[in-house]
C-alpha cells in the first residue's frame, strides 16, 4: 500500500511534512515546504499504487513461468520447492557479506 507520505515524497523528495493517521486532511507542512494539493497527492498515490500493483503482478507471472519451465524439465513441486529454498538461503548468505 502506498502511503500519503510516499506520494508527497514522490512529488517533493525534500518535503518536511507530518501526516496524522494516514488522513489527507491531517497534513502539517513544516519549514516552508510548499503545500501540495490534496488532489495532486491522491493522484500521485493512485499512480504509485498502480505501478506497485503492476510490479507485484509481474513478479507473480515470472514466478509462475519459472515453475512451469522447471516442471517442463521434469521437476516435481517438491524439487522446485527445494531449489527455491536453496536459492533463498544463498541470497541471504550473500546479503550478509
């Protein structure tokens, strides 16, 4: 979920602002940050949410395609799960370094 503050920061990365209770009507602008209209904030929030949803959908499609390809190679679901776990463990190992 894209928060109001995410939308504000996408419009103005330098915004100094507080959003109370994720309420578009409870925004306090600080340090002479130019006020952004509620309509612009909500439009940017919707735009970012659409982009995030598309990314999630693409990741799900990629995963389904990878599983189908592995199954076509003759692997069963348990073998695919084992490979997935090995990949995740390897990725975590390299993140720690």
